[in-house]
C-alpha cells in the first residue's frame, strides 16, 4: 500500500472495492505531509511501515514578509509511529520481488516548500520524499506521492538505482499545480524524450499540468490501473 491520504477514508474505499487490507504486507509513505500520512492512525497496530527517517518532523507552510518568516499552515500530522513496525531508510530498499522503495532522491538545487518547526525557520525541501518503483516486464512503473523533488530528478534516480532506462508508466502527483510556463515546458520536453507509454497525473498535478503534458490521463478514486 502506498500512502494513506489525510484520514481513514482509504478504509471505506477499500471496502467498496472489495480489497482486504488485512492482506497488506507493507505500507510505504512517500513523505511526511498530512495528506499522505494522515491516515496512518487507522492502520492496525504493528503494521509494517517503510519510510524516510524524517517522516515525523514538524513542518509548516510559510511566507516571508519584510525579512520575517511566519508559519501559515501545519503540513505535518500527529502520528504515534511507536504503534507500528517502522523501517526507516534513506537508501533504496527492495520490497518483495518487483517493488523498490527509492530512498532519497538527489536534487542539485532543491526548492523549499515550507519550513521545519522549531526556533529557526529552516527551509524544508522535502528530503524525506521517495517513490515506489514497480519493475514490470515493459519497463519501470514509477508511483509518486507529490513529486516535490521534481519529475525529471525522480525518473533519473529510478533509472540509476534499477539500471533500467525504459519508463513504462508514471502515476501520481507531479506537483505542477502552480508551475511556471517555463517549468511546464521543461517537464513536457523531458517526458517527450522519455516516451512513457502511460502518464497518469492526479493529486497535485493540477489543471495546467494536465493541459501541458502529452497524452496524460487523470485517474480518480476507484479507478483500477493494470500494468
């Protein structure tokens, strides 16, 4: 299972789709924002969770005015991770036969998406973000949470750690909701070079992302994707 969403709604969704969550062998959390791990308290005790060590850091959206940085909204969530079998890792981790947790995704010039809690306003570049990789017979299927670290950086990292260059599908949030025209153009050009057979953008991909990207589809809750 990849991410939980902000609350326990995933349990009702699974029930409606006839999915037995007691069969879940591991839960992978993409990063520590509330809309991706807020549903963790609804998981059974002792569930196996795979994530980055910084998953529980307190973090906020923020704005700076006249040199003063102020917190606007809390982005992390209150979760008692001691209830679960936690597997923290910064490195890639195989999960079963065909899945890999990416670990940290290198970025040359990371962009800050908020601040960490504490006395100083330390920029938060979402270093804890990782993605889930499925190694299919047709190439890599890369499943993203938000894509904060940049789609191009994510794809290159997945190619490097697997040694597989062919990208069969990209699925998830691409974080293009507020992207500039130049960023949209660069992402479009990169994806045209990669030629993924399936491009499924949801969550924070945004209307502009869906408009600019080639042959993109927008899956929603209840849709089933087969690879």
